[in-house]
């Protein structure tokens, strides 16, 4: 009987296997290395531009050295802050509705709409904000930018609120109702607090996402050279400034673009990582 | 129902209705804004290749071409790299290597678009112009794809940047899908005497192909809508050229580049119509992707 | 099939009660009375509808998806299912303890206990109120020094007593218990069984239990339920516990008690 246990022929297959594994490793490393390359470059180019005056001053005209992105930082805080204030109630309420009224044509329609919205390119959302808040008022405004950012944040908030509320055990909700609590009290004082960690995490991630968005701002906030805190007026925004400086032909502005880019990356990473750490700690703290 | 409950229900209904109205309103406004352009140019808009603001002649073909080409380049590159990376991370990587690599790749998704554009403009473009471009031209210069002057900005650079931006999507979802394939399948294959690599390629990947395909389609959807990074490296020229080195335009980047300069109503309307086309394309592509990913991951949605 | 009840003061009665999940009938034509300040046990094999019946008594059944009820349940003569009756008010008079302890995870032990007790009391009155309830649940001594801590740190048995304290703090007329010791170890079980005896001095108790011996130990009256060929839960027999377990009137009861099935 010829039960050949020799490794003849296996050598070539083994080699193919090693080659393949090596290729896969290479691809994974390539992607990771790309990130490090971009990060590294931004840090190296941008760190030189960052100093106190960069963070606190207005942009200087071309030719005048110095200046900064102070108004952009302020503008970003105002625009994103306003967007968050608008997105949270709508997103949370819709999530509560979907969690409480689960099945049926209306909830399914809402979920479908939410999925559609999450796929809409941000530039199209910018067009919507323009059509609704800029064109009729014939006026660029920070508020219209916040409106656009709100639209970008909503799908994540809605989806996470629904999932988080759903994952609170049914028995906790029934326990509250069995005590004679109204649906309102049961949801708001008992179920929602339990679902909070996941919702806050999603909020941080949504904020991280819009911090990195520029497209909708082009024709809503429009940008500005001055300090501005009135949401009804055009306003500077950090990522918009980076964009404007980057495509300008002036080296002094271009180096400030790198500085701004570094600020953006730090902000987005802090928010994203902070969100994950927060979630992990909150999950551990709850004991269950 | 108590007054508190009634009030609560009313507020919840209000919030949800507002949500629905906003999204439906988005669609309606895009249609309303495009209407003058739709009426004036009709279906020929999609096939016309002239983009002439001065004479108010507008056609979407160059933008569609640019969008398709850059997205194709992106998805081809990102699928290969992403799927290979996913296979490695789920089936081959030891924990000490897999976790940090996964983490770094996911961070790629967090990088702001304008930062990609900045890096693309000042690092990748010169690199393409001085190194990658000439190398490709030397080998493939006889094809129209790699002929012509190399500016650095253009379809190829935009495609590469897009690929980087969507690799995390492909990798993360594919990795989850692959990891969800039951262990029994792998063990059955190994028990037949195959190598781990053969198992991964011939057994696991085919089993996961629907989910992986869905991941790629989803990534494609993201590439189609990407605006800022593309507009910074594509050259912004409304021309159709066979060469990948040529500057071009995408649906998203033309809106970004020209909207604030648009002077006439028909100009604005044409740009909004491009946005409407983008809306539909994204909706279809994303819908397709979700259907595929659902069928593999069950009720858990991305 | 309804059973003849002893002439007892029934604080809670059902008449031809039917309960549905969608189109599936889970409980059919149950008419039963629960004696004031007595402990009534509901026993029967899995799927016989005893938990569903219990959940109809405080209108928690209807909270489940597509669930509905037909027939009436009377608390002190008044039908709790008639229109115009507020389910919340009913649930304050008929409390419930669940199979698995479910303290509210984001509230402290003190706040859990007082979750539905009287509002607007000052701090001293709140602690007194909580103490009363926790003593009734035989938990006060074990938690009096950690009223502010998270209830999830307590053991399973302690958490269940906390849930009992929470339920009695609302001063209900009737206390429903759905297999209250099912998830507990034998010692914790014994503690709660003893507790039920003292609770019955103040409250009417209806307890679903999986465990026949527990019913025999703890209850004054026992009701036996069984699912018929169509899967509908029916009341087979109700009687004083001692009588039901020694000389059951119905053959099916006897089969169940002697372990011939279930």
C-alpha cells in the first residue's frame, strides 16, 4: 500500500502559503504605515507653526508675518457646539421612539431614512443647508453650517440611541413600570441613564466626525478674517482655514495650513480615543 | 395616560417627525434646486461633456467620468490591500501584532479629509510627479492610460488618496465578516491537509464573499462622495482624457470648487443637479452595500 | 374550568380571564379569587400560563408586544381593565417582584428602595421610609451602612430582597411574585421563603413557583394550572394547600404532584 507521508510537493504549497501570508502582512503593514507617514509628516511640518500667537491671533494679510487661526478655533467651537445642541434632542427623541415602538411600517420607514441620510455625501448636505438657510436669507451664516453638521451627526445618534435603549434589559423597564411609573418616568429616569454611556460615546464620535468635515462649510459658514461669535454671520472655521491656506500660493500660509492640520488631527484623535476609553470605563463601572 | 405621559409622547413624536421631515426635505430641496437645470438640459445633461459657465452650457459627463475613474482606482487598490489586510488580521496575526495594526488602520478613518488633501497636495503629488508617474510611464507608457504629461495632480493621485481613505472601511468590515465564519469550516479544511493560507484563500474568503463584497461597495459609496481631499489633488479641469495622469473633475469636487463662484441661476442649478445625481448614486450604492452586509451579519447594522 | 373557592374575603379576583400574545391564546377562561393577606401559590409545569396569568393581575402583560387581555380582574370589586382605569395606579396598588432581581443599575440602594415611594420628603423622612421597607424585606441590617452604594454590588439574594423592599415601599395591597427564588441559592431561597411568611401579615401575596415543595412550605392556598391540547393554560384546581397536596380532587393535579409528568 502506498501511503506516502513524504513532504514531496508540499514544499511548493508551503512556499506559496508563506508568500501569501507575507503578502497579507505587507498589505496590513502598508495601510498602518500610511497612517504613520501622514501623521508623522503633519507633526513634523505642523509643530513648527504652533505657538501661542498661532492659537490666539487673527490671520494676517499675506506678506505680514505671523498671525494665526484663533478665529477658526473659536468658530469651530461655536459651529460644532451649536450643531451638537441641535442634533442631540432630535437624535435622542427619534432613538427613543424607535426603541419604544420597535416594529411597524413607520419605525421601519424612519430607519430607512436614517440609513439614506448616513450615505449622503457631505457636499450634498451642504447644498441642502445652503438652499434652506443661506439662499432665502441671502446671507452666509455659521448657523447654516451648524445645520449641515447636525444632519451629519443625526444618523449615528439615532442608531446608537435606539440600540443602547434596546439593550437595557426588558426586566429593568418592566420593573420600573410594575412600580407604577409612567412610561415617561420609566424611560427618562431609569432606562435612559442606563443607556447613557453608549449614547455619550456615540456623541463624541459624531463630534469627531464633523470636526474633520470641510465640504459643507464652503458655502454655509463661508469663512471670515475676523473674530465672529454671532451665528447669524459668516464665520471662520479651522478645517476651512486649513483648506483655504493649503490651496493658496503663499508658503507662509501653507505652513500655517500644516499647523492647523496638526490641531485638527489632535482634536479628532483625542475625541475618538476619548470616546473609546470612556466606553470601556463605563462598561467596567457598571459591574454587570 | 397621565399628562406627563401624554406630554412625553408628544415630544417624542415631534422629534421623530422633525427627523423625517429634515431628510425628506433634503431630497425635495435638491430636486427643487435642480429643477431649472433639469428643465433646460433634460437627460442630455448626463451625456453632455461641455462645461461652459460663460455660455451657460452645462454637462455632467466629465464629472461622471472623473468620479467613476477615481473611485474605480480607489476601490481596486483598497479592495486588494484591505481584504489581504483583513485576512491577515483575522486569521494570521498574533494578538500582539494584530491589535495595534487594527487600531492604526482604524485611525486612518479618523483623519480629517482636508488633512488627506494637504498631504496629498504636498507629499503625494510631487511623489507621483517625480517617481511613481515616470516609473509607470516607462513600463506602461504605450497604453493611453499612462501616456501624456505628468502633472502630479490628476486622476491617479486622487485615486490613490481615495484608496487610503477607504481602506479602513474595507479592512474593518471584512475582518469582522471573516472572523464570523465558523471555526468548523476552517478546521474541516485543515483536516484535509491544506495549509493555513490555502484554507484562508480557497475556503474562508469564498464563504465570506458576500459580506466582503458589501464592504467594498460601502467603501465605494464613501469614495464617490468624498469632496475636499479629491478637490485638492485632482486638478479641477472639466475634461475627459484617457490618461490617468491628466487633471480632471468629480461630481463632488466641481461643486466644492465652483459653487461660491457661480454667478447665474442656471449655473447654480446645474451644480445642484450634480449634487442630486450624487445623492441618487450614493443612495443606490449604499443601499446595495447594506443589503449585502445585513445578509451576512444578521440584524447588526454597520 | 373554574374552581369552587372557600368562603374567604377575596381582595383580588378574576372572571373568565383570557390572555393572548397576538393570535396565540396563552391563558383560557381562568376565574380565581385570592384571599386577603393569604399566600396563594400558582404551580404547574413550564408553559402552563401561570406567569402570564400573574402578569395580567397588575396589567404588565399588556406591555409586551402584541399582548392583550379579555375578561376582568377585580381589585376590591373594581375591574382594573375597565376603560378609564389608569394602569399606573393599579400597579401602585399591586406590586411585583420578578424572577431575576432587577434593581435599577444607575440608582443607589436608597434611591432604588424609594423609587416609587412618596415624593417630596426631606432627607430624614426618606431614610426612615427606606428603613421601614428594608426592615420588612429583612435587608436593613445588611445595607444600612451602604445606602448610597450601587445595588449591583449586592449578592443575588440581597438584590432580590432589595427588589422586595422597593415593591413594599410603595405600600401596595397585593404583592405578586414571579418565581422569586428561581435564580437564588438554597440559603438565599430559605431567607426569602421565611420573609414571605412575615410579609403576609401585611400584604396579600400571589406567588408563581416552579417548585412544588416551596408551594407546600410557604402557601395557604395553591392553584394548579396546566396547558391543554391546544397549548392554552387552564386552571385545573384551587384549594387549601394542605388539602391540595394530600387529597387533590382532580386526577391531573394528582399526576403532577406525584411527579408522573412535568
